[in-house]
C-alpha cells in the first residue's frame, strides 16, 4: 500500500512518472468544439482528454504561449506580466486530468497555505454551490452542474485547479504589479517585464466565476466591498475574506509567479511513502529475538511530474524562477521522520548509518529509507502468553519533506517574498499506518473479604463484607466490568451489583502499572435475604447492618481506588461509622478496612 501526499490525507495520484504524450496544439476554430457541460466526461476519456484540456483553457480565457512568446491560444492576458500557460505545461494538465479524483481537503489545505484562511471542505462546497446557482452561465458553473461531483465532492487534480482558478481575482493583477518593480528591485531581482514579447489576449474576456458572483450580489468590486461583505459573514463573508487574503498574497508574489502556477507546480510534486509490511510484533528478547526482527522498512519517494522548461524562456514569469529539475526522481529532498504518540510508545526510528541525523536527503533515485523498530515486549512474563492475549494498536509514521533544494528557486523565492514558505511545507507531508502487536493481560479479577470490627457492641456481631468482580479494557483502553458487593451477618445476606469503570496507568513501555477504579452501585434497593433471624438480629439490621451497608456503598461510590497492576496487587478502602442510637447499639464504633486484591483472569 502506497500513501501519497495530501496534508495527512491519503491522496489519489497515479504512479509517479506516468508519461504523457506531447500535445498537438489548440483547436483550429475560434470557439471550442466541446461545451462546458461535456468537459468532465471528455476529460476522463484518454482519447479526448487532450482536446478537452484545450477546450477547457479556451472556456476559462487562459492563454497559451511558446517560450519565445508565440501565441497559441488567446486568453485574458494583456501583457507578459499577466498569467498565461506555456505550451510545455499542457502535458501536465493532461496528466492531471487522468488522475483519480479526491475530496476538497487538498484545495482547503492549499488555500490555507497561500492565504492563511481556514475554509473546510463543507464551507468550500457551500461556496461553490452558491456561486454556481447565482452565476449559472459561467463555464465553471456549467461544467460542474451538468455533471455533479458527488457527495462528498470528488474532483481530479485538474478540476481542483479549475476550482481554485475560479476564485482568483480577474483584474487585481494590475494593482498588484504597480508596486512589484520597486519591491523586487530592493531584493536584488531583475525587472519582470522586458517589453520585447507581444503578449496580447482576447479583445474582450469575461471575468472569473468569483468576480461575476460578487458583481451580481454586491456591485462594483472594491476593497470596501470586500470589507463590507466580510462583516456580513456566511458564504459571502467567506469569499470576501478569502479574496482579501489572496489579494495580499498575489500582490506580493506577482513579480515572480502567481498563485495559479504555484498550485500547478505543487500538484505535480509526487511524494509517496510505502513499507515492506504494515504490522509488526514487539520482539521477545527472552526467546533470543532482537529489534531487527521487528523492523518495518519504510521508504519515501519524491518525484517531479512537471515539465522542464526550455533553456531560454524569453517571456513571462518562469524566466525568474531558476532552473527546474528534469522530470523524474528528485534528489536531495530533505526528509524528517516523526512517530505519533502510539508508535513512540512501542518503538523508534532507526536511520541509515550514513545519514543518522534528524533531517536526511533522498538519493539519485528520489528515495530514502528508514526502519521502525519495535521495543521488547514488557513485562517479560507477557511473552509467554498465547495468541488470545495479543493486542493491537495502530499508529502513523509521518514524513515531512523540504523540497526547496530540489526545485530551483521556486520555493526559496516564495519564502523570501511572502511568509508562506512554512505553510507550503505543510502540504508536503505523508503518513503511513503501522500496527504494533503485543501480548498484554487485559482481564483481571478483583476480590475482597474483610470483617467489620464493631467496638462497644453489647451483642456479638459476626459480619463479613465480600466483593467479587471482573474487569477488562475496551477498544479505547478504558476499564469496564462489573461485580457484586455482599454483606453477610449471622442470619442475613445483603448484596448489590456494582459497575466497574476507570482507566489504567501505563509506563513508557506501554505496560499498565496501576488501575484507577470507580465503583458505580446500580440503582435500586439492595437484595436482602433473612434466614432464622431473632429479634436482636432484626434490630441489628435496622440500626446497624443496614446503615453500615449503606455507608459502605456510599464510600465505594465516592472513592477512586488505585491498585497496582500486578498479580496480587492490593489497595484498601477504609469505612468508619458510629451508631448513635438506640441501645444496645448506641455508641458502637464500626470499622471496616476492605482490602481489594487483583489477579490476572487467565480464563478465556
């Protein structure tokens, strides 16, 4: 089983390195032959996928140019500073269209990284649904309403990119660029535009979905409108707050790259994690086993699925981004492995001897391997138990990737220009589940038998208090069980059923060291049985035994008893009572030291 990148969410990527044939070019006519209503269906068909990608870009008014600035498809762009795609980027869109669909968790994570705003999956679905309703003629609305994405939504990486694109401001790049040359010059970067590339898109192009929606419900789009709608809350407030945050990010990033291309690149870095097995058993050192016998080999792989731009990109934003690596394995990606609390309790990470540091690097094949090794099973006596005593806990190995050193200047510039470098790294996280098996006694017998000491009684009292119960651990590690409290005198027996709850205290090895037990007497009167009682015995029940039993029941119900989790572990529960009246029980001092003992319940 291979786990793929996605902010702790199992991703749906094709195998890294899937090749895509070079595209042939845009459609010949001015209007795309595939209407928006058919796009999702045509994008899933390998025979029509390339044509559908070009049609999609045409509907979205996204221009496509060669590295030298030759226009292949006109879009919304007005200069080389605006966003457009290069022809060598088209194959990655085709590949993304053929990948398995996934939920909007990935989009939510990316929006958080670039804007700092938390928009969950449900909020995103509500936002898009509302925009589709208000602006039904927009190509994105037609694309997703004609072929709904399911419940919850499932979209391919390309469709996710389209949804992200539909949120971006259409005209804010003009304002964003105004301060860019001064800002970039202060950082020592060359100016963005040289003016020698003739980048001119369509004479008339519609705004994006979010722009149309805001204009429909709010009027002219201004920062003041965003502020007003933000205060209103709801779907409108979410969109306004997101647009404000994206505007700041796009404004800072405008001279180097844009959010749309940033997401395109992020989505084409494949990070996977796999292991040679999904479970292990804490090793039995009493049988001569070692940690190596429990080892799970974990391997991560980093792969760049995007294109390598030509040596000379004469126009547009990519010329400032340094050299991209060639498609294939990513070498020297930093990786840091972490264990969650569950696996930390049961084992540790063993690194390669030549990279025994917290941060390690992938090799030329883009791979890096480590081992999760379980600890010895404790206590040693548990190693003799049979299969019926095996417990299982599943934890996760987390791998955090630092891809900056392998991706040219892309992520380094992101960190310099705007404070999203750390948030982007959050996107490059993969996890793998590992189940650890171990023997543990999880069923115990608890019992007690102590006499009641009656000091000052004029009549002899022969009273014994007993308790017998059993408890075990439930699926969440809590203690559950039941028992019976019995009070026995010369001619009577009083009993009450009791529920046992609580928790166990574990040491660093995961071995229980103590039980913290709560006794919960069940509702209702106790069961009382008389046999040949005299008048004095009846009086003793009314004025001594009955109150004494009630006192024991009360103290048990109000006390948390802590008992060592070992065979014949003991703890006492003291109960004291004084009978005020009448004679012959007046002033009788009753004392009980109820000693509880626990032993393993080895009967299955």
